[in-house]
């Protein structure tokens, strides 16, 4: 492993402390060659959150005896007795921390005692006490302290208004809101507006609700999800269904996420004359909330009994087809768009490119793109670049990107994700570096998590594991599971056990229940002949109750989706019934669990076998898989494609594999 710094030590220590795994945290702490104030604070805060106050005090005393510098911010959430003993309660921020600690732990008596003994109080001190009183229904005390405040911020007003509204005292909430508008220069924020609109709806005060709505429009106030839902709910409860309808339509046409779609559907169902905009808004609401089945059902109703779908409706439904990777259904939407003439719109054409690409037909995506010609917008270029990259056609993706730049079309963040992904899939490291620097230095686009992940993947797949690790260390943001998972996968491919251990450890700190990291590390140990280590990892996984993600594949034949991968579940059920696998038939020097695993089949092989006997000869077979395809399946599929003389397209979790004539489009680089 590269040289360990205090940052790396403290990162692991803090993670273990936050997860309350103090046996490991203490071990890391004791092994640290040079502890700083962050190290001590992580342990003290961790013990305090666990209620281990004696341990926290002991650590704090030891820290002082070791002459570790103490700053005011480090005192937050420390043991009360220690704070009082050393006279630290005179700091307002320290006293506020104690106040918050007691308020959040549900101890109003101690919170009140701390508050009353505070010599200096700020707005935060008063707000904490008002919130606590409201939480326990002590409205008179809350209002009394609110009135004693010489200075109030928006949180002070929101605490009183929301407290009354949430407890059913809506009229009182309206009175306080009125006082705020008269006596304060503060403007209502999204929390104020959501609470007060809720109060208007509960009291069925339509006219007052209209006035607040008008104020929102005049002041261009925050149109958040909570405010949008509160407006719809207020009008619906107060009898203003038609206005609620208009808000719903505006939300749909401007692509705002409605959050809870139930009130929106209630309003939609109550409308007598539903035009294409109303239908489209409701469909878009379902799509944005991931409710694809509801969107499909509503679209079918629209086709049967509603107006003709427009380009926005069709684009929304094509995104559903993309999510489901349903090529057959997407083709039906395409035919509908051609009949209505909506296929000529950029939004529908762009959605068609994405739909065909995700459905596994890159040739159809190219045809749609080529027909667009003069109607291409930046989204069209980006969609095609990403499609080519996902299908392993990195050279074509880069060529298209260069044409885009030549014509003066400005790329955005998403375009560069496609470009870097294209470089990754074909192993173009230097070109990837070039485009990453181009994005930052020429186009002045700051990298996002997706760009960082692409670069880590680019270095890792090429075997530049140390460079990938160094890149992670230099990232200005905290690495996530995608970053560490990408490095771990690369370590597995290139059989770097030492770095894999580091990547897996960091991965599991962030997501302890993820089975992928355990499996990758165990498989790497097995591949390197470290059988005892592999067994230890699998045992650890089992002891911690971490279940392996079930792999499944599906193939669509004549509008019917056939799913394969239920063998895992069936296997467990029949074992409960008394079935005992005959592992003697597996003639390998393996433990019983691994022998049993070999008696089952990977889902993509079953899907391919079923597809071959269920479809005409010489047709393309498309298989979808939820996990990354393994070596044990990738190699035989190449031979199968040559044997049957058919192209087999497999979409796994990261890309498309086009198997044809015994070769794969990924060139065994995935």
C-alpha cells in the first residue's frame, strides 16, 4: 500500500467510530504512529454517541495529558460534567451543543437547565428551546420564549408556524405568519410556504391560499417539491380543483418532480375534460418517480379513450421503454410517432436513439441519428456518443465527438461522460487523459463523480492500478462505492491482491452490507490460489449476514419477457424441504459450498439456450443481465455464437457485448 498519512488513518478511524465498531476503531487508534486532534475527537465523539461517557471522559483527559491542542469546535457534544468542571460552558457554541444534545436525546428538563444557566444566548439557543417546547406540545412556553427574542431569523418563525400546523392549530399558524409579514423584513422560504399552505388547505381557506400563491408567483419564490405538493393539496382540499389542475400541468410541462403522485392522480381523475397536456403531465409524473408500470397503464388508456399523444408524451413513453429495455414496445411507440408525424421532433428522435441503444440495437440508433441531419441539437450528439460508447464502439464515439467540436456544438458534462466511457471501453488511456484535461481547461467544466469514476475505470482496466489509486487520493471529493468498486474490479482482473484488500476495506467502510466487495475479494484470493483467505472472506460474509446479490437474466420473445435466475431461490426452498445436493458428482478439490454452487447454472446461459430454441434461425438474440457478465459465461458465449451462426447481444451492468463469429465487441476488455 502507498505511504499512509494521517488523513488515511483518520478516514478509517472515523468510519469505524461512526459505525460503532469500537473494537476496530480502538485498534486503529492504538496503531496510529502520530495521532492528531482529529484522531482524538473521532474517538471521543464516537464514545459519547454510544453513551459511553466514562470512556469519552477518559479519552478527553488522556488527550489533555498528552498536550494535544484543544479548540473550541472540538468540544461539541462532549460530556456535560467535563464541560462544566473546566468552565467551558461560557462558550456559546459549547453551550448550544449541550443544549442540542439534550434536545435531540429527548431530555427537556436538562435542556431547560442548560438554557437557564447560559450567560450568553444567541438565536440558535432560543430556536432550540422553542422547537423543543413545540415538540412536546408546550405552545404557551414556546410562544413566550419566541416573544422574548430580541432578534429572530427565518428558522425562529418557521419553528412556530410548522409546530402549530403539525399539531392541528392551523389558525394560530396563520396568525403567526401574518405577524411575520407585518413585523419582519424576512421573506418566507420554502418551509414557511409549505406549512402555511398546508394550514390554508386544512381550514379550506381558498381565498387566502390564492393570495399566498400570488405572492409566490410575484416574488418568484422557491418552487420546490414540497411547495408544489402543498399548492396542489391546498387547492384540492379547498375546492379549487381547476387551479390544482393547472399547477399539475405546469409541473408536468416544466419537468418538475412532483414527489408524491397520489394527490396529482386524484386531481387528474377528477377532471372532466382531460386534454393532451393533462395526460402528458400525469404520465411524466409517473416516469419521473420511477413508476413505469403506472405510466404504461395510463398511456394505454390514453390511446384507447384520450387525445392523440404529442411529442412530449411519446418522448416520455420512449424513456419508459429505455428503462425496461423493451425493444418491441419501443418499436410500437416509434411506429406511432411515424404515423402522427411526431418522429420529426428532436425530443422524440433523441428519445428513440436512447431507446434503441439501451434495447441493444445500435444499428437502429444510428439510423435514427442519421435521419435527423439538420435537426440535431446537443442532446442528439450526446445521446449518440453515449450509445456508441456503451456498445464498445469507442473509436466511433470519439470520431463523432471530434465532428461535434468541429461544427462548433458545445459539449456538456454528460457529453464528456460518454467520451471518457468510450476511451475506457477501448483502452485509450492517453486519449482519455487528453479529453479529461480538455473538459477542465478548455471547456471549464468541473468534473463530477461520473467523470472521476470514468478515469479510475480507465486507469484500472489498463492495469495502471497505482495511478488509479493515486487519482482517487487526489480527488477533491470523498470517494464513493463506485470509485472503490471500480478499483477493486480492476485489481481482480489484474490479480493485485494487496491493493484489492485496500479497495475492499474502503468500499465496505462506506457500504458494509454490499456483497459485491466480499465476492470480488474472495474470487481474487481463489484465482491466486489463496484458498484459506478466500474461505475466511466467505465465512466473514456469512457470519455478518451479508447475502450475495442474485444474478438473473431475461429475454423478450414475442412481447413476453422470460426471466431466468430463480434457481437460487428454488434451490434454497427445496433444501428446506429435505433435498440434499449430491456434491460427490463434482470431482474437484473444493469445499462443499463451492461444489454445490457448481451444480447450478448461470442465468445468461439458460436465457441463451431458451432464446435459441424459441427464435428463428439467423436472427439476433438479445439478452439482458442485472450483474456484470463473468469469465465463465463470456468465453462460452463466443463459441456459441460461432456454433449457431448468430449474433448474440448481452447487456450486463456496465456495457453491451456483441458476440458474433466467435468474437466479442469488447475484445475481451471489460
